[in-house]
C-alpha cells in the first residue's frame, strides 16, 4: 500500500479529474468489484486454484472471480469484500483501512506483478529510512 | 555516495546520501559515468510537482558500468558498459508486449498518485517522485536499475559515452516523434523546440526520408546547431511569422507532420508558490501550450501532430475545433525506449546518428547546481549539461 503524507494527499485531490456529482473519494458503491487484467492464462493466475500470496490475508473476507480477458489479453481477476465493507472481520478490516477499493486494487496489482514478472516491484527506500554512509 | 538533490523550488545541492541497494531480484546497480539534464527536469526543478520531496535525486538520462547484479539478471554482468532507458518497464505485461513500454503496468512501485492523476498508473521513471511511480535519479555516483534485463543495453565498444548517453531518453524520444508521427518520404515535417529532443526528432525525420524538415525555436545558437547537424531548415519564432513561413514552405498545404518538443517548462508555466506546493491549488493560469496550438493550426488537413513535450497537468486554450475540423491525428507518449534503443545504438555505431555535440557542457557532478542554472537559462549555448560523477 502506498503511504502518502497529508500534504501529498491534499495535492492529489486537486490533481484528480473531478467526477460528476460525487466527491472523488466517495465511491457510492464501496463494495464494488475491483478488477485487474493479468496477461497470463487463468491457470497461471491462480495455480492449482490456490490464492496467491498477496491475497491470502484476505481469505474469508473477499470473494474472487476470474474469466478470460477479450482479445487474448489474458485473464480478468476480480475481488470484492464479502457482504460489503461493513462486514469485514478484524484483521481484514484493519488491512483494508478506509479505502477498500484502493486497497483491493493494490492487492490485485501485486498478484498481477507476481504472475507477470515473478516478483512485486519494491520502491526505493527513502533516505530517511536509511543512514548515509559517509565516504 | 554523492548525489544531486532537489532542495526546494530552484534549489539544488550535492549531498551525501545512502548508496542504492538491490531491492528486487531483477535489479542491478550501475556506477554512473554520464548523466544528462533534460527539459523534463525543469518543471520538477521549479517546484511544479507537488510530490517531489526535498532530498529527492534528479536525473533520468544516464550511462554507466554495472557493479552489482540481482540473482534474476541474465543479460548483464559486472563490468558491462550500459545505457539505461529513462522509462522503467517490466518487459512482460501486455503493454510491454505491444511495445508501449512507458505505459507498463508494472513499471512503477507506487502508483496511487499516478492512477489518480492519469486514470491508470503508467510505467516508472528515474529522477521522478516516488508517489508517481518514480525511482531515485541518476545524478549520483550509483543508481539502482529495476528490470535490468529490459531497461539496460550494452553499448557497442565503438560508441563513446558522450554519444551513447543520448540513447537513454532524448534520442528515443526524438525517434518516437518521427516514427509514431508516421514521417515518410516526401513529407514536410515541422519541429517546435530545438533542444536535444527537437534536434533528434529532426535527425530522425531526415533518416526516415522526410523531404523537408523545419525546426522552430528562438535561440539562435540552438537553431545554428540544428542546421549544422540535422540537415534541417530553421525558423526563429521571435523574428518571423511562423504560420506564414510554414505555409509558404509546404506549398500552402501545411506540414504533413508537426512535432511539439517544447513542453510546459518553456510554454508559459510559472513556478508554484510554497502554498501552492502544499495545497496543490494554483490560482494562476494552467499550462498554456503555445507550441501545440501553433502546431495544430499549421498542420495540413489529415496530418499528424505529435506531442513529445512534457505537460504536468491541465492545459487550457487547446484548439480542439481545429483538430476536429481538419481531421488531425493527435498522438503523444513518453518514449518507449526499450523498443528503439538497440536500433539507435546500431545507428550510433554506424555513425548515422551523432549526438555528442548536444552535450555542450561536461561538468563534474559537484557542479550540478551550476549546470542546471546554465541549462535552465539556456546560458552560454547550453543544450544539455552532462555530469560525470567519477570526475
Ligand atoms: N516524450 C518523452 O518521452 C520525452 C523525453 C524527453 C524529453 N521530453 C520533453 O520534451 C521537451 C523537450 O525536451 P528538451 O530536453 O529538448 O527540452 P529543452 O528545454 O532543452 O528545449 C525546449 C526548447 O523549446 C523551445 N521553445 C519554447 N517555446 C517554444 C515555442 N513556442 N516554439 C518553439 N520552440 C519553443 C525553447 O526555446 C527550448 O530551446 C520537454 O518538455 C521534455 O520534458 C519528452
Ligand atoms: Zn529526459
Ligand atoms: Zn510491462
């Protein structure tokens, strides 16, 4: 999950293209499906029908579906909170935070990266997290 | 290691920062030998990106020597001399398979801001804010290169560092404008901007068989350089009526392909105030794309306008009516270098593509702030300042 400072978030809101009628951060259907297209056949997306690692903490909290993407573009993988956001159990609710859509998209994206590239790309660590080595 | 850090609007300093580390199995570390300034840095330098943080390292056009490889790197080994594509892409998603590398689904590590700003996250880039999928920049002694097999290219022995460094960004961007603009034999091509990108667009258009290439700028030294090295004619927009000249030089039709290689930095933008950087709110005018507007008006009916210049947000006064009524094709992209760099290095090796003259100022990294001042102010004939961290 990307963590951004409050200033960056404020800036982000004004960069976002205004949507009709709703505030950019208010999805009228918080339990909607989040979908990602993975450029691989279904058997590689959920090998052996098992949930890939990034989704495992959400086992029991979200439902999934999978279908071939049109035009030979691989597989569409979708997830949504079981029974809507309100019913997410303890750990899952904590993980999902107050933007379940963004969180689920981010999780699906990790699954996609793992399947397509073999690993999840990690950001640089900020200099603040790491002391400079003089020399 | 030492690196050129952004400290705030129009303020840079060389600082001691932690060495980069391998973070993924496909990463490698490169010791930088050449790292160039770019027009795309100017909006960042001016503080017009709300996401750039003090301490972030700038620079995305670079060449160097491999010093460390991750366990999944196959094509490179320690000691290789490589040029690295400014755009970070995975090489294995659908976009990469289509050759749309800068649109890579997996090229940015953090993507929420990019998704919010553009609708979908795009690929990564060195020397850009982490929140928009960026990675630490190359104006440093060392750089981490993600997806090293996809983004780094071994430089043929006969091609000098000073030539090959342009294969990182400016040359693929120039090639893209001409190729995706579909320049062909018999075409009249007009290029706005005589920076490195504009000049390399002109060279590409000539190589693709254009009949006539016309480069437009206001800096006489840049225009002279374009004439000497690209075979193009030039127009100084401060001294002449550009639309009238273009009409005259294209039989009244207008150029078949118009490439804008200017961007927001030079096209009417202004630095954001401190308050604007914090809130993201700007009361002043949004970016005013003078050159895009001129290109759309000049372009012949049914022709193509390719926007290579970088725009950071919203643009106003865009002549959509002319696009519609003249049946224009409007295209744009960040360069998909992985698609063209091997071919460009070949052309460099064959001496068909020469770029080293664009490196007008070669400076040690410690003179980075002075190099950017020259580049930003177009002082002393500066087209690109190229830093040598080792020197
Ligand atoms: N698409 C890509 O992948 C890509 C890659 C690299 C750079 N870029 C962008 O391309 C643009 C050019 O890059 P550069 O490094 O050559 O920049 P640069 O800043 O060196 O050059 C820009 C030139 O445009 C000229 N100019 C300004 N207004 C003009 C006008 N109205 N008409 C004609 N010329 C005008 C300036 O005088 C200057 O010489 C920048 O916006 C940069 O961010 C895009
Ligand atoms: Zn560049
Ligand atoms: Zn990709």
